[in-house]
């Protein structure tokens, strides 16, 4: 299709293409969108892949709703900003996040980049490790999505003026998920890929960490996950009373990576865990989401950050939208991957990630 054609120009060819897969009973259109309603032909054993193939040459985003045996196909135009490549914002946010994490890592090491720009070098171990974890996580989603013919953006990194230097990263899916198998593949790809980087970073960082006397002044203490407790004991042994494990910047980045993995695997809404939970449980996912939401509210009395997450999820929605094909079951391998993701969530989850320690 020519780049200067609009959805209105393509209406007739679209109807002809869709009519090869389903009987069109009604159609409607407006500014920048069109809807076609009807029924798939009963002789088609796999109508969704056939529909996807017919729509691929047009390159319009679309969504499909089912109501018993009827379907409503909606297609729309994407509005693009003229004169700016799609990847320019992604690249800008990447470099801004790299700078903000370098700054955060430098401050953790006692540097002052505002006065001495060379002090940014002190932040390299923390920044590069954390950016690798976040980047590999998002690229896991990206490459699996592309492999499954899902249109997806490049990662958007989020810089932040905080001790972490970032609020994480995300990608946006721009086409519907065809089935629960694809949904699970995309959902687990990011957390598993990021965990593969975060785990060795945590292990290496623990070897580089030191055991120091507990500070006498007030300060910020990091919470423990089951994974951190186990690795800390295996690598550093039992820590004496009145002593603390001072994490090396690489270990701190690994700790953040495991925390981000757990946050993403919360089985809520369209988080990675929401994808996995819906693929495993179907529409029963919303019951699990309610239980987890209530648990976050209770945990909010111990760390207020959970209340923020609860409000965010409440705003975004706890229910996960259904894929186009909501009835094809998962195979055994994907069920095992889903259970593995749940296990990673359990061992990485930190009930109280940050807490202020009072004077001794």
C-alpha cells in the first residue's frame, strides 16, 4: 500500500480482503477508523491467522471483539509526527536515563558530578549494570513480539532524579495479541531475560560487597528477598550482630533488577504478570488480581510505595483484556514457563523494599 493512502482510500480493498475470511454483515466508519462486523466462515479451521495474513499488507492497527459467534473488527490510522523518526525519542530517553543512572551511581560512591564532571565515572558499575538489566528485559519483550508478528515500539527508558536514577523502561504493543500462547511468550520473555542478567550481577556484586559495622545514625536500609537471603548466606555466610552487608554498586543494581522483576510479575492488569496470569487462568485472572490488590493495600501500611502501586493499578485496571483467540489452551511447555515465572516472582518479591532505620 502507498504511504500516502488513508484508511478511507483503502476501505473497499479492506472489505474485499476481510470478506475472504468472514461474512461481513455490517460496516461503519468515522474519522480515522472503520468497523466491520460479521461471522467467520465455518469452513475455516484457523480464521485468525487467515485474517492476520489478509490485513498484513495494509499495515493498520486493528482489534477484534467476539460476541458468541459474531466478531467486530476495528481498524484505525496511526497519527505520526512529521519530520521526526520514530526511534528518536527512544534514543533520547535512553541517553538521559544513562546520565541519570550514572549520576545516581556516582552519588552512591561519594562523587559530586555537579562540581567534578569526572566523578560520573564512579557511577559506571551501577549504571551500566542496571541499564543492562532493564535493556535486556525490554529487548526480551521486543524480540519475542517481533518473532510472533506483533507490532511493537522500541523500549522507552524513564530517567528519574532519585537514588535509582530511573523509573524503569517499557515498550508498547501496537497490534492485538492473537492467542494465549503468544500472550504468555511475550509476558515471560522480559522477566526471564532480565533475571538472567540480574542474577549473576547480584552474585558477582555480593562477592565484591563488604561487611561493615551497623551505622549509628539514621539511614535507608534495603529489604531482603528470599533470593537475596539465600545468596547472601551462601556467599558471605552469617552476618554478626551489629554488622550490615554493604552492597557493592553492582550488587545494588542486581537488587534493583530483582525488585523490578518482581514488580513486573505482579499478576495485575497489563503488567507482565498480568499477561502470564491471564494466559494460565483465563478470565479467572481477575479474582487473583483482586487478592493481590488487597495484599498490596495491606503491605502499604509497612511501605507506602505499595499504596502508590495499588492506586496506579486501580487507575490502569486490574482486569486483563482477552486476546483475539481466548479458547486455544496452553501447551505443557508454556504452562511450565508460567510456573517458572511465578517461582521467580516469589523468590524476588520484597515485602518492604526500603525502610528508614532509626538512631541506635
